[in-house]
C-alpha cells in the first residue's frame, strides 16, 4: 500500500534564548534532499512535508502588555500585567516546555534604559503558572509601562486559553 503523505515533523525552531543559534536552513535542506533522494520504491510517490509556521512567523511577533500593579514581597519585585498566559501561553512556559526559561522580554516604554532591578513579570490570572519572566534584569518599571515579549509570532492566539477565568482575547495588529 502506497503512503500518500508523510509529515517529517512539527517544524523548525527559532532562536528564543541567549546562546541559541539560528537554524542553518541550507544545511538542513541539503541533508533532507540527500536522504529523500534515496527513499525505497514504496515511497517514490509519497509527498514529504515539514510544518514551517513558527520558523516563518515566530521572530516577527511582539506581544505587548501593560503593567497594572507593582508589588514587592519578601524582597522580590513583581510587575503585574493586564495580559499573560491566556494570551501568550508559550512565553509563560506552559506549552511543552520541560525547563522554563524567559523569552526575550523588555520594558518597552523604557527600552534602552540601563538595568536597575531584578523583577518577575506576571500576568493577571490567579495562578502561579501565569508568569512571563522570572527574575529578569530590567530598568525600574512602574504602573502604566508596557512590557514587550519578543519572538511571540507563533502560538499566541492559536494555543492560548483566551477565555480562561473570563479573560478575553488580545488584540492582534499587523503592522
């Protein structure tokens, strides 16, 4: 029986974290071309594919959320935002991540200002899972400042629980 279609995987990654290297697409393409040129006769008519969504759009998106409260507890600073995991589940570390790491995050309204404090950026939901950055280095931020989460062009609205605890969806704007 012929196999009409084989999906080779869930796509190519992008560099999210410090030390991540961009994918060498030419090297991957050459390796795939070499390997697929030697398929057995049963797969000669098979269509092979790779899902490229995150690779194509991941680095293009920025998620913006506003700081609505600044809390200090037991010597730690928490910047509470009006967004969070219900809009950007992947950045919260709750979308297939085994070891949680901070996506690239900045205080957008103070972009370029020097780091003054260590703070955690958290969402507005009543769960400790709702966090966008753990103990990141930021300029001193205040209520009203915008937080930018970079590499947010994939898995935003499509993978996030937008209606969780009665919260609504984020606005999506294409520039």
